[in-house]
């Protein structure tokens, strides 16, 4: 089944709250793979996923397109494999939805914009090729915050001109966060056990946290960026959103770019992630608490204290009160770096498209939006305009990039982890979800800790920690660069022992 494209106009608020049983998918990716290895047809999991999307997604707008002849062909190819070949596939027959800023050969890649409605590139992003090699069935495209939420400072997370407003899986009047909105909601609603998102700063961990699922932003550079619509190459990365840490770890292992990285680094990380199990305890592990997330909301603090108690019960040694404070002007410098890279890298990406859209530029996209009845109907394109007119030289850009990296690495996370001999840092990811507001745009509540790992390139994984009046709150785990497997193992131990 191919879902027709839908544009949502008028008010984006739903008439009533829908409260589904927002739990993990009926089967995890690991369970689906085991069934496939035992001889079950690859079409079984795919059919169930499409049926659930058909029955549910008109209320959530999480999926742009799913199913079709290419998906059928994929399952038939997998069914033709021998038992010995099936066992070797870590994601055998697992249906996966992909954020629509990531190229797949079957469907257009739109970044949510009507300007790219028919952008059928006929090629797979590198990470998609690796997922297929691992046995995954690429089921379709997930909705997103248009242009990965880098079009307007007054944007509404989860809205795109292509599919309208994605809604929070726990309350349809509330935000799903973004920009990997549809990916997170699709997993939370049980359409698929795994979806692929992308992050520049918070775009995997925020929607995962607000929708009660696992989000894994890997070490920057582990996953190839070829075939992904860019914001800024120095921070952009794709990563999995999943029902469990183990599923996320296995998927990330399958995505790792062995060819583009040193095999001495990437191969051991991949192998450890593919074989990851939750450790029985955390004895000998030192875990630091980032204090910036504390003191804003007593309800969040209570959840964090309960999480700390769980980690202590597993034998971890807790190091409280850690501070990584950026210099004055850090946020503006990061923003300037993103604006500078966005203009140049988006223009380069568009020029390299094997379609008629290779004539587009940021300037022409601005013109398209000005002429569209839909694109600017709810919020402006102020970020596009700033990026296009940014008076920043190459020298100034390099200075700002060096400054923010030093703040995030040597003066920030690397300093805290090294000086305190830590295995990981933890803190509240963010949330709870705010009400969707088509007048004022997004309203984030409380501090988050996404910027330092985003700028520094550190792995950042969020796991459900609890809820505030039914709205999920995530617990963030942040580790050393290229220490993704250790990070995932500690998070998996917490996940397995958290009191529901």
C-alpha cells in the first residue's frame, strides 16, 4: 500500500485527545529476526506494520508513504534465502521506517518540503544500503519537521508541507518534538520496532524522549552522511529510534560506515553493538550527574533521583554535581556555524542530485516558499533568510567552529569524563511535551543537554525514565566519542532494571 501525500491546512489542533496504549511494538527487532531465522516469512512482520499504519496513522500523520511493490520484492528476496543465510542477518525481515530527509531508491526524498515533492533520486543513502545488507525491509518514509526544523525560529515541530502535523503518540494535542518526529511516533505507536532519524542538535533524542522510546545519536562520523539532506556536516548524523536499547544498538551496528572510517575504530564498535547484551550489574562503573538539568522542575528531579537509585542498586558509583558550562556566546556561535554550513552544503547537495531538482538553490527554495499557499501558512522561513544572507567569512566560521568544539570537548564533556574517571554522564533529556501551538510555535520546557554532545560529536542515548501526568520523560546517557558500545551497555542495564 502506498499512502497518498496529505497536506494539512487550517488549524493543526485535534478535536480530542487520543490515548492509545503507547507501548513498544508487539515484537522487538530481535524477536522478528529470530522468527525469520527459524523460517517465518519476511512478509509477516511487514504486513502487520502496514495494517497498523493503515488503521492508525490518519490520527498521527507519522508516515508519509509505506509499502508497495518494492517492499513486496524485498520480502520475497529475503524469503528465498537459505536457513544458513537467514541466521547471519542481524536485522532479518525487520521493517524499518526512514526519516524523509534520507534517500531511498523506492520513494522521493522531500525533507518534508513541497519543493521536492517528486525528488525521486533512484539511489539509496549509504546507511540504507547497509541496513538492506543486514536484512532489514525498508518499509517507507516517516514525516519530519520540514527541512529538519531548520527553516524558521518560530517553527512547529513535526509539521511539514508534505504530510502536515505529526502528533505526539501519548496525546495528539501535544508536540512530538523533532525533527525526527514521525520516526519516534511510529516506534511509540508500534508500527515498527525501529525507525531511522537524524540529528544536528537534539533531533533524535528529543522526539524519542517525548514519545517514550529509545533514541541513539551515535558518535559523529560513525554513520555515513551520503544521501542525507544536510544541515551542517560537522554535526549531522543519522541514528536509530527503537523500542529497546538492544534493538537500537543492533541497528546502529548495522549502519556503521566501515569503508569511511578507520576499521581499527569502526569494526570493533560495530561488532560490540551487534552482539550487545544488557550486563547483569554495573559494578566498577562510574556515572556522573550533569547538574544543569536539576532544580528546574521537582517532578523531573524525582524521576532522575529514582533513576540514580536504580543505577546505584546495580553497583554503579555515582558522581553528582558536575557542571559543563559553555562560554558566553556559545549558542550564537553554534547557530552561526550551522547557518554557514547549511547554505553551502545544501546548495552542494542540491546541485549533486541526479534529478531536475539539481537546479535548485537556497535562494530558489526561498522563492518557491514565497509563492506557495501552504509552505508559509503557519510559520516563516527566517532561518533560510539568515543563512542566505549571513555575513560570515571563512576565517570567522573556522574560528567559531574551533571555539565551540573546544568548549564541548576539551573544556566540556571530555574534561568531565576524564577528570572524574567516568564511564558515562547522565541527565534528564528534556520534556514534557508542550501543546501544539500554531500561533507561537514550539515552547520547550526546562534545560536539555543535547548541545554539547551534538557539537562535540559524542554519543548520546535516551531511554524512557518515567512520565509526568502520562507524558514521557527520557534519561540521557552521554559517553566518550567512539565509546558507543559501552554507553549502550550501561543504558541497557538501566532499561532492564528500571521500575516501571
